[in-house]
C-alpha cells in the first residue's frame, strides 16, 4: 500500500474528497476521510451531523505521481508523510470504522437530568440540566420570558446548586388590622320631612 497523509485548505476536506471521488478514473486515487458524529443544539433542538474527525487532514492512496495536479486542481495544500507508519495508521483507522464513521461514546456528565445548576457567566442564573451534548458542552433549560429555553453551556461554566439547608422557618409575626365598624358612633343624618 502507498498511503499519503496530506493537508487541505481550511474547512475544505469534504469538498476535496468529493472531487477526488468524482475523478477517480482519471487519477486512480482512493481517498480515506474518517468522520465523527458531531452533536449540537440548533434553535433548541438536538441535532447531529457528520464532521471530519481530523480537520484539514486527508489520506490518499496511490497519489505519488500526481502531486502537482492535486495541488493545483483540488485544493490539497501539502503532502506530509507517506510510508509504513502512514499505512499502519490508515489500516488501524479503517479497522476501527468500517463504514467511515469513528464510534463516539455517549458523553459522561457530572450532572443528572433535571438537576438544578447555576451558570457562572450569567451571575449564578439557575437552570435545569437537560443532557450532555459532548465532552465539553451541555444543554440546560433557562427560564426566559416565562418559558424554559434550551441553551448550550460549557461544563466549566456550570456548578451544582448547593442544597438549601432544611431549617425550620421563623414564625411570621401576625399583623393585626384595624377593623372598620359598621356602626359608627356618629349620629345618623336626619331625614327631611
């Protein structure tokens, strides 16, 4: 095998991989681009999309004679390494993701669903923990204009709300209101005859 590790222009590895797949017969180049499932919150809904696992990196097979063509036409910026180490790393990645998508475990969270947390950046604004989005972010429900709005917050920005100490409340002092009497002591007005 002759795999080569190369870099692409920023945010263009998917475009370069698609172009190379379209021109497979012309250049006789195979492309390997492992992806991961990226979870994100969009307008309060949890969504997921496939993103490149290694941004700007692409593995090409049998491209040793086409360096100049690939650089000028397809957006490949640099060829970094080829050889036995690259071949073994590609084989290990291909074994880990037979369908091209690396498995991503469910993110662990120090909080449980419906825990009340405080958001540090919002001056201790209370929120309700909903779920972990990834290893660094979570979705919390914040009260805003009378309804719960989901928003994305960093785990570093969340702290668990300290439990309130259950103490017996002080008895309230009763307020005595003055009563207005129906019958006042003032004389009733006389009626004309």
